[in-house]
């Protein structure tokens, strides 16, 4: 009989989930990849590295058939690599009796409307909202709310996909028509539209890792966004914040209540929270790793990173308990600059990116553009040309380098032909 190898199943190992196999390998754990869709959505294709897995199994919707295919392995953990894999990871881990967040609240961990309602039912402050496939129903709710702006978005999607700020009824009608029946970033059709009150304040990221219901805040980031007419606010940069008492106190109790409300017991979570004048309010929680990050870059500024800590929570639970007794510290400043293009067309050259590599605080970059490939006007994360990672002890140097990047963009960082100025 063929001997079984103890391993981890990574469900849809895209985005930051692509780093799980190498981190698990450090602990002697191999990975099998489980693909929930016949075709990988275009947005995730570049981040899929099949050679990092010992096998790739495509799930056709039949859970029992998939379990049968997995039965030859001694499975220790089932971990979602990105949003697409969260619900199937819950199903399989529950059926196999492995560490699991369970299926009872699985949908609420993906569906943004049900997410908010689960918080409300648990007594946790949540955003005012409605979801509907009927425009008149949404317009009636907006009128009753009596506040502008309001936000319309898909019920389930990622990367600020079609998150639209509406200043009047005409905006609401236009946004509704753009979202309904369209295909979202995850490759599914938007059969309903979510409308929410506008949350005024500063938006933060709180990344956590949970083990048997104990929640550890491993890093906190602040968003800076720009308003784009007719679109959402696009990302400008993401800044790592120090682990001081103020942030721990402001976010700590609230985010732990959120995770408890959604019955999150194990693994990584990436939560976005708006700090309003009345306190924190959840924008959304994602039961997976933070996107955008490169683990080794984060570790240059902190002692660890979201991927490493998530893996340790599964493979070294006793050691992880000791880790969560003390907070990480921000030893170097980290700024993730989201590149923004105001032109679209065909890339003639990416050689000017070498100017960015020479910056004092430059650490790494990830580009979604290449020579002879297309470039789009940036309206959300999916249409950004890429990310620049700046790390340095001196925040003034990071600020100077950030300003240099934006000046280079204004002067023509993207060497584009057949451009369309928008």
C-alpha cells in the first residue's frame, strides 16, 4: 500500500496564498492545491505557481468526490489561499474533523450583507445597509436613510471592485446598473447589489491569526485613498503602524468581538475597519491572508509576518500560544505604494522602473504590466500597474521616496503608446 504523506490542502492558493507552500515546507509539510473553479479567474492567474504543490485537484462541485480524491493523503490542515477558497475550506475541514471555522457562519464570512447582519445579531456595531436586486427598493432605502453619500458595491467581491460612492439618486441608478448582472473580480455574476451608509473616518487594516478562538493582532496598517470621479476611492498607499497602546485599545476589543460574531476560531483574517467619530465600524472581514503583501518584506520591518504566523498557528500551536503573549514591534517603517496610471494603451517599455529601484528605501516591487502588454487607467486595485515596497528606519526618507514615485508618474513613468488620456 502506498504510504500517506502528512500535508496541507491549500484551497485556491492565489494572491498571498501562493506563499503558504514555501512556509509550510520549512516545517516539513507538503501542499496539495485544490482549485474551486474549472478556470482560474484572470485576476488570480499570475499568482498561481503549480510547481509549489505536489498535486492539483479541480473541484467540480461534488464534495464527496473531492474528498475521495484527497483520501490518499494524510491531511493535517485545510487552509484557504484567497477569498475564492474560504467556503470550501470550511466544508472540507469540518468534514475531516480538522481545525475549522465550521460551516454555520461560512456564508456570513463571504457575503458582505450577511456579515454585517451577523455582527448586529451579536450586539456588535455594524454599518447600516440593504441588499436587493430591485433598484426601487434601494432608492427607497436611500431616501429613508436621508444621508449622502451612500456606497454601492457587489455583495461579494474583492479589491474595491465596483465600490461606488454616490452623491445623488442619479449616481445610485448609474451604480446599480453598472453592478447588477455584471461579472465581479471573483468571476461570479452580481445578482444583487449592496447599498451601505457612508462611513466617514480613517480606514485601517487589522490582520489577525486565531487559534481555538484566541485572536492575535499581528499587524495594523492605515489606508490612504484618492477619490476618483465616478468610481470608488482608489488606493494611494498602505502604511504599517506601530503597535502602541492606543491602537491596541481602539481596535483590540472591537475586532475580537467581530471575529467572535463570525465564529472565527482558526487561521488568518484580514479586516478593514473605519475609525469614525463614534468608534470603530467594520467595513469587511476576510477569513484569509492580507493581499498585496510580500512576507519577507514585512519581516524586514517587523519580527514576523501574516503568512509565517498563520502557518505557526497550525503546525506549532503550543509555540504560537507563547508568541501571542507578546506584541510584535515595528522596527522599520513600511510603506506600500500603489502605482496609479492616468493613461491607458500599450506599454512600450518598463525600463523607467529602474529609477524607482534606485530609491534609498526601495525594497521590492511587483508589477502587473510588461513590455508590449496593456495598461489601464487605474480605478481600483485590479487596474493598478503594480506595487512598490519601501522600507527604512527614517520615515522622512520614505516620504521623500514616495513623493519621487508620484513625480515620476506625472512625468511619464509609464512609457505608453496608443494612449487614451481619460
